[in-house]
C-alpha cells in the first residue's frame, strides 16, 4: 500500500477564516497560470500580468466592462449556489439564460414601436419565467421519473442553443437585417438604463446585488433555505424531518432557472439590445465556477463574481491587444475551479503532514 | 512456534509458552478521544481470550490495530515473539491474523464465493468445494453461489468465518459475533469456536455480554476508557463482578411499575404489507400492531428481518400509496400516505437508529439540529428562523439530558454517539409527543447513558405516552417493555405479555417459531 | 443503395468513439467514481491526436498519444477527487472545462485544418456483400476493435479477479479497505484507464471520423457518453446497443435529409440530445434495475482512516 506523507482527518471544529484560504490559494495559482500561459505565447510576464489583471482597472471603460460582466455572473451564481447547497446539480444555467433572453426578446421584437415604460419589467418577468420553465423540465423529469438532473440540464443547454439558432435564423430574424441571424434592435423602452453616459454598464449590477442580499436572507435565515440545505447535506435527515425531496428539487431548480433567465433578459436588454446567436460568452458555465469559488455562500459569491469578471475582461483585452486566444480564458476558469476544489481539503478536513500524531488536548 | 501445530494444549502449558501475540504499551488517539491508552496484553496459542468493555472502551480500536486497519501512535506489537509493524489487513493476514467483523465487510452484490475469493488467491470457482468442505467440518453450511444480499445475517456471519478460516489464520479476531444471532444460534457458534482452537488457533472474542464470556473464554481482558483495567479468569467471576470491572460501578436498572395502558390505541397498524424499492430490503407481510397510551411495546428480532422497513413506514419516512393509507392509523386518522413532518404534527415522535445523518445533520450545530423536528414549536416566524428561540431550545435539551458537548454551537458530529443520542431523545421529548417510536435507542451508548435513556422512556410511559421500542438487544426489551412482538422475515409475531416473556420463547419466535403455529408465510389476511 | 451504405458507415463511425469512451467510463463508475470530465478528455485527446498525425503521419501513434493525453488530464481529476477528496461532480465539471480550454488553446494554430482519414481495412468477402458490405465492413480497424473491446471489458469486469476487485471497491470502499485493498490505488487506475479510452475516442473523431480539428469538435459527445452508461444501467452489453443507437441518432440529420423531409437543421442537430433525455427518463423509471446494477458508492467521497 502506498503510504501518503500526510493524513487527512475529519475536523473537530473549524476556524471562521479557514474558508477564505481555498479561494485565495485558487486565485493566486490562477493568476500565476495566466502569466505563464501568456509568457509561453511570447508575452513578457510583466505585460501578461498587466493585460490580464490590471488593465481591467486601467480605464473607466474597462471598469464599466468588469461590472457589466459581473452582473450576470453574480445573478446566475446566486441562483445556482442555492441549488448546489441542496445537492441539486443544475448545470443548465447556460440554457436557462438563453431561454430567458429569447422570452424577454419577444416583447420588443413584436412590439418594436412600443413606447410603454412597462416593457422592461415585463421583459424581465418573462425572461425569468422562461428560464424557470426550462429548468422546470429538468425538475419535472427528476421528480417524476428520477432522471439525473446533471445530464438533463446539460442536454437542455444544447437544445436551447439550437432553438436560439433556429429562432434568430427564422421566426425572430430582423426582416430588414440583410439576412443576418439576429433580431431587430430593441426600442428604447426595452433597454436597460445605462449608469454612466458613454459607458456600457447598466442597472443590472444593482439587481444582481439586490439578489445577493435576498439570497443571503434565503440561505442563512429562511426555513425553506434550511430545509434545502438539510436535503443536500443529509438526505436521510431530510426524510426523517419530513422535508419533501421533490419540493426541494423543484425549488432549487426553479430558483436557478429564474436567476439565469433574468440574467438572459438583462443581456438581451443590456449591452446587446437585440437577440443574436452569441448572446452569452459562457456565463452559465462560468457561474458554476463562481458559485463554488464563493464557497456557495452569498457574500463569497459576490467577490468570486468580481474576480471572474476581471478574468473575462482581462482575457478580452489580452485578445485584442496581444492576440491571445479566448481559450486562455477557459483554461484559467478550469484552473481556478480545479485548484479551488483541491484547496478545499484544507477547509473541510484537517491535514497533518508527517505520521507522528499529537495527542488531543483534554484526552484522558 | 511448533506448539501451534499440536492438537490440544492444556491450560497450564499455555502460560509457559512464548505468546502468539503480544502488545506492549499500544496507544492510539483520535481528534476527540484517546481510544487506546498504553494497552498491553499477551495471547497464547489455543486460547480463547475475551476483550470485555462497554461501548467506547476502546475494544474496536484495539482490534483494528491488531488487524492493521489502524496504525498505532505508540507502542509495540510482537507476533510469535518478533516485533512487527502491521501495515495493513493484507499484511495481518499474511502473518496469520484473521478477522470476523461485527459490521460485515461483505459485498452484497457479489456471491459468497466471489466474496471469499477477494480475500484469497483462488478464483471463485476453485473455492466452491473448499467452502462446502469447511462448512461441513465446522458446522457452517452456506451455498457458495448465493448472492450475499439474499442471505440472513447469521448466514453472512458464516461466510465471514469461512473467509477468515480459508486463510488458515493462527489468530482469529471476532468482533461482537453473537450480536447478530438469535439465542438459538449462539451455542452452535461457540461449538465452532471451540473446534477452531483445538488445532492451536487462538481466538480473540470481543464482547460486552458477560454470560457469554463466562461460558466460553479462558481469559478476559477488561477495558475501560481506553485502558486495560484487569485481566481475569471469567469462569471464576460472576456477572456482577465482571460488570463492576467493566463500568467501574454496578449496572443501574430503571425503576418501573406495572403499566396501566389506556383503552383506545394511540397508533395502530392494520394488515400492513409493504415491498421496499431496495432489492436488498425485507418485505413486510401482513403486520398488525396496536400501541396504547401508557405502555411500552418492544419489537425484538435479529437485525435484517424488517426492522428498518417497519420503522420507516411507521415514522413516515416511507409513505404508502393513498389506496393503502388506512394500514397505518394514528389516533383514529388513516395516515399511511403522509410524510413524517405531518405525522409529527399528529403527535408522533421518532428516534431513528442512525444518529449522524438521519436523526441529526452531522455538519450542522446543535441549534440548527433543533430545527430539524422542532421548527414548528415556535422556532420560526413567517418562514424565518428565530435564532434566539432555536438556541434556547437547544440549550434546554443539552441541560435537561446532561449532553456532554461544546454547547449549542457544537457540530453534531463532534458529539459522541451516546451524547448525540441523548440530545436527539431530549429534542423529541420536548415535542411532547403522544406516541414515541425509538429504534435501537441505546445502540452504541455507554452503560450509564443507556440506563438514563431507558429511565426516560419508562417515565414517559408513566406520563401516558405510547411507546414503541425496536431493539436487537433482547435484555433491553425484557427490562423495559410491557409486552413484546418479534419480527422474523417481515412477519410480526403475536404479542407476548411481559409475564410470559422469556429467552426461550422469544428465541423460538426469533427463528420463526410463531409462523407454523398461526400463519404460513405468504398468506395474507385482512 | 449508396445512401444506405452512407448511413451504415456513418452510424458506425459515430458510434465507435461513443462506445470506446463509454466503456472507459463504465470501468471508472464501477469503481465508484463519477467522472464528468469525459467531454474535456475527449477534446484533449482529439487535438493531441490530430497534431500527432499532422506532424508524423502516424495514425496508431496518434491514437495512443491521444489516449495518453486523456490519461494525463485524468491524473488531475484523480488527484483532486482521491487525494484532496474533492466533490466528484464539481471536479468533473472543472477538469472538463480545463480540458476544453487546453484543447482550444493548443489546437488554435490547427483550427479548421484537415488530415487524410485513417486507413480503412476492408474485410475480405464481407465487404463485398451487396448493400451492407461497404457500409459495415470497410472501416478503420478501430471500428471493428470497439465491440471486441466491449467484450474484453465485460470479461474483465465479470470474470476476472481484477474486475471483482473493481466491483468490490465500487460497492463498498470501506469493506474493500477492511479486507486489505488499496481503494484509492484501484480507483486511480480505473480513472487513468477511463481517461485513456476517452482520449482514444477523441483522437478517433479527429483523425478517422471528421478528419478535421475545429474548436468545439466534440460538441456534447462526452456528455452523451456519460448518459450512455446510465442508459446501459452499468452493463457492457447494453452500452454496445446504446452506442450504436446513439450513433444512428447523431446521423439522424443525414437520415432525414435522405428521405427529403424538410425539417430545420437545428432540430435535427438536437435529436441526439432529445434522445438522450428520453432515454434517461425511460431508464430511470426502472429504479430496481438501477439499484441492482449501479455501483453503490458512486459519487461518494471516501476518506481513508489510518
């Protein structure tokens, strides 16, 4: 038997600061990996560091971009984290986001001349409902037929993408758009108000922060949040207590779907102003990483979303100014989550190096 | 070690020989407890040695160290006179140490022969004749091609013993081997054990049952709190003197008077038939049972005869289809199809056999664990948790039940099994139930705490609560129950009044003796 | 008749990588580990295999190196899941993302370039059969080897000691440890094997099936592989059937077009995904069969005590 030079034990009590360790280690390693990857492509380390992690703060425009990208990541991750805490693995936020964008786009596309100020709230509502409905399919087949939600939500992602392609190429295509696969531009009432003139950041970041507070209240203080968490950590205890599993699955998936759908509506009504094929640069998947990196806790996710947005913007800048491929972004996302999950061992367990064991204090 | 090949060794010879196994100053600590503290002992060939101690005394840890599952922090192990570091169970087996586990280490989806093959060099097919032959020789009949999940607990134990014997060990460790047997299964097991030692093998017999140790073992090493307290000849001791050594004082017994049960049943089960979705589970067949306020009804039986399924159907963790909802009745209401939360609001409280992960959430603190079943007792307001109220509730449970823990913010998993059980029982009692179902209430709990829990149950009964205790410890049921049923292969025996209850009758029922008398398996009547 | 040939051969080409990767995943899951990073491992194997062919023209070398690439990625997965006790679902997703990112990055200079397809082996006599001959019996050797591999893995799992140990570890790591097996070593080996086959499957796609590298080449096949194992309720025979059924579904587009039916191409592209959902739903209804065949400890963190 191979003997490891360390021993992993169950912790008897945990320090309140330990959970910070894992994300910090992950972020540090990710930053280093980014520099190394860019160096390998001929970008000097100093410049790489600047492009990836400092340039996002180098101008008002870039800072605005960070908050613009942070909003959907934060929104979706809060919804997903509630599900993940309940061990309901909704991997379909990307698809739910697309459905939200499709749903929200219907109003401005079909009422393109409208001046009604209620259009934007209605779009948000429809977007959230579409996202919920898409996630609801997975909830239904899981509760009714016990079909694995990981696989179903994933498949629904691919189907949602094809549905979007179909719609922008056909029924929802701008009739005056020279056959480009995209919808007509939304009217003014169908667009999110911009925060600062000349920049792209809009009020969706406020919604995301409000949702963060609500998520905190839900997870830390509400009885439903508690029931979901019991279901996730100890399913037998949930059954013992009489917290229905089916109900938990429905709630977890619908919340995740609503948040992602809302994010989709905001993307369509925000920076894009129309429905098009590349409505999301992978926010739905990146939000999974954000949710974990934030320790599945509302406040942690706030910081995680910010960091992930920095990676996105830094990657974009590196792409335009140094010709670094977008794939670097994806690699960094992968490294971030892998290192985070590995570093969790220091949070969830007690790791002792060497084989000598100290006697516990207070043992007779 | 030529002596080991001798057929028999007299008691006096044993003392003079070099020991088969010798432990010197073995120490093992876990994060919360010092499980073995400077333990030394020697075992001679041909000896049947008891390790006696109550739950938590450190017996299991010691055994795991000898078998290489755990590595000691300090101390020395000598095998046949030579110092060894037993690295892992494979190494232990190579040395000649075999083990029969208390919680079986068998694989349910594999056949008997496959299971045995995993611990030996031969293929399952090659092993089949050997399994049959060993079965004949030592009185351990078992079908080599049977899937383990289809076997009774006793049969599984035989598989464990055969698997151990096929490796031709010099020392066989048996961890609480009688705990899974009906009374009638114990004498044959002892016969088998005596046959084993005739060839110079030694047996290390781990138990907390005094009677058995006195009738079987040559020497008894008594452990308490991780230390060796004494080494005695059990035949020369009484149950009382052994018990005193084991727990350091006399075993307390609950004070009880005769029950005065009320007329109307608080809970009734009528013709319950239930097939669990788990293919390895036990089918419940036509079970009828009534539970009156002011009485304790016990359900005895060897584990794996449907206790788990029955408890889940009664508690509401398993729900019946609506068409059969009237098979479970609480206070006149048919409620077979409602969940455990709704049954709780009808006055049913339940203490499950698993504490961590079922009765409590291991990762959550005691305050949050109070919410698990007590949330509707003023601990929430408009859907939000009232933390001060929950904390006060937890603190009262801790104080009233004398739970030893780090306070209301201690995680459930940081508590010892006994203390967590006390907390859970305290929580359920504070719900002021009309009906209390307790599954293995004192399993793994130390003697003092077990006595306290039994006294609590008797006091509740006196307060007019209807109580059902499902237990594999017959002694416990005989001590507290007013009447008894026995579960056997999903059938429930007729009720036995306390006055009529004795080990012989119940032992007969535990092997299905009641079936021939009144109902043949499979016949269902409503 | 040409259409039929085309469909048969298309089905086999599409099914072969699914079958190979699913067999690897079967072994991993039988040991009790849920590896959701197949998509990333296939992509990594695909790009590495493609590069090897571009640089050396060695097709079998490309298959082998592609497999090793999959194994290399699975080392990361195994380390996080077994050594640092990471959550298997999250780790699978993380390593999957890592694999997709790495393959996109490494493959960037080769984007949209092509290679000559892997040499075909026409089976004597059979390939001359009318109608089905050229569709079924004129393929790269791997296409014929895949069902042989399925048999070999069935034999290994059900008839050999190694398979017995893998199944035992997957049912109860605690018991396997108690009787002296090194659970993590067995599981690590299974993970490496699964990663190897995922890499081989990816390389097959890029050098024998599509014969081109493009980012997003795997396009969800890795997830269908995971679904296949569930669909097959962890039985190798059913994986074979499932793989060919899904192979047929992935070329549904060609099938429908051949009948001249006008259906949006996006719907056709969705067919395998919809079919996967339907298949999972149908299979999941049979809970008893799943409980009997599913590895009991699948997905559960196992902490060695010492």
